[in-house]
């Protein structure tokens, strides 16, 4: 009897795996990703070097920021983009510069103090949660950070909560389809279509795709409101 039941049980298990494994694995890959290495804080000086391959003014233009806007710069690093963002939103606006490495936080804090920037707040966040305010931001900006996210779907869920109804999410990241002489190893870069799928799955809709950089994609999403 037992001998007869075994193949039948095996058959059921195999059938279950065949049906559900693709869903389970795609769900896991959306939830968790092997962490790429975090940018090493002892190389922070590299983040301060001028980037002719990432035109800051052109990027700022394409973010269509207005005076008084509230922006989150997630994975702010040395604050390379925090300063031009702060200048775009003006004294009536605010930029929250957030990172999960304390050395980055200390570095930006000093910079903000030295430049006496009254419209920047520095936030020490968590991998899956930038610890910001709900329904508060006009724009959330991530540059050169998406490929480092350990838990993209959880972080995106929180970003979605933090954005206002008409809020936008801008992602600039290394494109593995564009060969670059520097930057993270190709296997750590996230393909553009993977990033778009993950972000859309988290409740966003792609509204702009600016193909203006030699090594990066630059995507803008709006929050999908149900
Ligand atoms: C390569 S640096 C980019 C810094 C800056 N955005 C720039 O373009 O110069 C990536 C930064 O993202 C931060 N980071 C990685 N994962 C993060 C997460 N889940 N939340 C916030 N920051 C994160 C790292 O600590 C690092 O400072």
C-alpha cells in the first residue's frame, strides 16, 4: 500500500512545484535581491569628482522642480545631487538627504553646515525604509543607488507612501547595456527593463525615459493611485 502511495505523492509534489515555483521565485526576486556592495565610505572623494558623464544641470532641468517643492534624495552619498536639488527648490522648499551609512550622513551634515543650507535635512534611514514622512514629497530621487538596494520592493513600498498624490519618483542608474570604463561591476548593474518591472509592480507608472547619459538610464515614474 505504502509503496503505491509514494509515487502518487511524488507526482503531487512535482505538480505543485511545476505550477507554483515560477510564482514563488519571481515573488522572491521582487522582494529580495542579493545586495550589491554598498559604496565604500572611504572612497567618498570619488563621489565628489565632477561628472561630465552625468550632466547635473540637464538632469535638474528634466526634474521640473518648482520653488517650494519637497524632495527626498535617497542614497544621497556625499550629497552630490543634494546641493543642486536644494538650490532648485529654494528657501521655501526642502530637501531630505537620506542614506543608510553613518559616514555618508556625517559627511553631508558637515557640508550642509559649511554651506549654511537652511533647506536641507539629513536623515539616517534603514535599508528598507528611508524613515521619512507619509504623503509629503513632490519628488523622490535616487541616483546611482538603485543597484545597491538590498530590499527594493520594501523600500519602494515606503517611498510610495511618502509621495504625495501627484508625486514622482526619478531613478538614475548604471545601465549594463551601456559599457562603462568605471562604475560597479556589470553583474551588479540592474537592467533597465528589470528596474521598470520592479518599480511598476510596486505601484508606479513610467512617464518619462530620458536617454541622455552615456552609461545610465534616467527614468521618471508617477505614483499610481487606485
Ligand atoms: C554610489 S552612492 C551614490 C550617491 C549619490 N546619490 C550620488 O549619485 O553621488 C550610493 C549610496 O546609496 C546608499 N544606499 C544603498 N542602499 C541604500 C538604501 N536602501 N537606502 C538608502 N541609501 C542606500 C549607499 O550608502 C551610498 O551612499
